[in-house]
């Protein structure tokens, strides 16, 4: 059967990845239809709270200046929580204007308005049920209402990509392959936030805090909390590996509640009104479990391809740039009238040249290395940090020499010495990974 | 961390969320498989507490209306007993402030 194509390319999923893909295609003068299952764009999406400038500027150029951000994040903290307090490192610089706190409902709305101006045809409220295949090629999608045909379909349908699953492009995901994250949006007035976080009275400064360290009694979990200041809300959330949650029979909301009640956090969110609760999965499949990125007539990008570097909290930039590269490949394929897997694998080559696969390659084992030592990283060392600062912050009228000696000896006495060696070896291997990365 | 306290805490949080409720479930469980599942992780890990066990019939109750569409249950289920789909076009959770 000869197919009457309705358009040149169909992009499934209007998040940062799908929108970026569609823009790239439309700007090359091709016809592109972008489909999304949500009624209101962005309303299915959730992230920590900030998007970075470099990738946004690459896609949106001068339109970047109209980004509806609520605050520029210019203060970054890493807090190692112990049961009663924390040890915290803060980097703050008014000139650092890389990260922007934007709500997803505003972010995607802003992106799609620009995309439409650049020629993208956007269809919200449209769930893709299946892909249509013919002679081993993907040739279109089936929505609830109709069949829609295009020589190329790009899957930007997020971490749960049921379409990639349908094509068997991805290996089966296991619980250990994802982080489950929940977040609460907490309303406070603008002035209160600025007072509590020591911010100036304008929106060019804001705070992100990474919150590391497990609650006492919760072991074998690698949890990472986060807090972002918005204009008049605080985003407080936490993520943990799903396999750990299953094994330890912990609901992720328990960890969020722990953070909310922690001595460090509670005063910051006090009297705040809970505005919204949200949840999302983050893929941690990385380089080692990367899907087949292309098939005949089909390309996968963004979260659907597992393009996230969770150690650095990077995901939206991977989505934007992998989308652009997918779009670029689609345009080439259209110009050459070749939609085979072989031709579309140009996409993989483009990704190889970009930071995306370089970084995913470099970090391919680092996450596992850290994860294997999570008891040390999330329970033991935050406790030892506290002990160190207890010594140097208390004029306790005891011999400093004895205290410091005892402190350093405690690393040998607290646990089996093997643990210390394993931690050291892990750190060494991580350094080597980065040194010999791409 | 008491399980009941957590359920209460989740229920409170769910009241903050807006939904456009689908008239049919997008989450189907295979009760036969669930009956053989000892731990029933879905009842513990779901951030919206969608799954619970009916005390009388011992079957899994699915409150799909509360689903946040994260997909955790699909992967956590050791029996592959959850047929997980998206709600119909335009239905399901509506995050406005995330």
C-alpha cells in the first residue's frame, strides 16, 4: 500500500525534548506535527526546579530573554544532613546566571508559543495509543481518534515511553534503573522567602540546596533531596532509587516528611501552605543501558532514551540538545528520502560528538560506584563530618591533640577497615573515570 | 515511620492536586497474580497510595483517580501484574505549580 503522508515528521511528547525537536524541523522548512497527551501543556511534567541557560539559548536564541523565570539561581549549596543538623558548602556569586527557576506549566507554555511562531503545528489533548508499522518501518501513529502518517516518528514521550517499549527498542527497565522523586510546592510570601534565604529584594537571586544524608535508621538508601526558591514558593523534594524503596519498604513520601521536619529545613518552610504535590520517575539507565536510539522510521530522544545525568541534576539540557540532534537527523533523512535505521543512525554519531554521550560515557560507572557505597556516603560520612565540626566548634577544655588523634583513629575503629579501603578505592576509580572519560 | 501516618500524609497532599478524572481506569491489575504476590510492593511504594488491599476479599483495590502517572508501580511490581497505561487524552493529573 502506498501511504499518503499527512506530514513530514510526527513528534510524540511536548516536553523540552519534543519541542526542541519540532523547532529544529520546522526551521528547516519541513512540516512537523507535535502531539501531547496533556490538555494543558506542561501539566504532566515535573522537575527539581531549574533549567540551565546554555542549552535554552542554543534552541531559543534571542527569545531566551523572555523566559518566564521566577528567580535566577545564584546560590548553590550542598548540605550533608545528620540527624540534628548539617554540614553545608555554599557557592554563591551574583555573576553566576546559569540556572533559572521556572515552573513547568510556564516553561512549556513559553516554549510552545515560540515553537508555533517558528512553524510547528501543535496538537495538545492527543494521546498516541500505538505506532503504525508497515514493512518493518514505523510510518505513523494511532491516536484515540485517527491514524496519522509520516515517514519519521520521533519519540520524546518521556521516561515511561510506552512507544519505545512497544518497539522493543529498550531493554526492560528494572526498579534499580529509575529514581522515584516527589516534590511539594510550598507557598510563602515573597518577602518571607527573601528574608529566610538572605536574598536581595529582586528576582535575580535565588537558592538551590542539595540535601544529602539518610535519616537515622534508614540504611541502604541513596536519597537526594533538593530545595529551590521560586518567587513566592519553595520547591522541596526528594528522590531515591526505586529498588531501594522496594527493598526497604519505604514510601518516598516518608523521606519528604523527614526532610520537612529536619532542623535545617523546618524553619525555612515554616507556616508555608502546601500548594501542590507531584511525582515523577528519573531514568538512571545511562550509557550502559542505552536503548537502540533509532529504528526504521523512528528516533528516540530525551528522557525516553534515558538521557539524564542524575549526579549533576542535568536532564532538561540533555532533552533540549538530543531533541535538536534528532530533528537535524530527521531533516537530513527527509532531504535524502532515506528513513532506514542505517541512515537515521547519523543521530547516534551526532550524539557521540556532543557532550551528551561524552558525559554519559564518562559517568557510565560512576553512579553505580557511588550507589554501591551508599551506606558510607549517606550514613557514615555525614556523621563523621558532624563529629569533626563538633570538635572544632566546641571549646570543651579538652586536649586538642587527643581529640584529633581519636577522631582520625575512629575511621579505623568505627567499622571494618575494609569499608575504608572500599570507599578509597571507589573515590580513586571515580577520579580515573573522569580523567579517562571523553 | 508509621504506615498509617504516611497514608494520612499522602491523603492530605493529594487534596492539593487538580485532576481531570477519566471515566475508566488506566491501571489494571491481574488479581490472580496479585494473590500470589507476598510483599505487594505497589501498596507500599506508590507516592499517591493508589493501591491497597481489601481486607475482606484480599484483592488489590486500585484508586486510579489519585494516580500521579509516575510509573513507579509498573516497574516495582515483581509479577508484571500491572497493565499500566496513560489516562485518555486530556485526563488524569494536572500539575499547575510544579
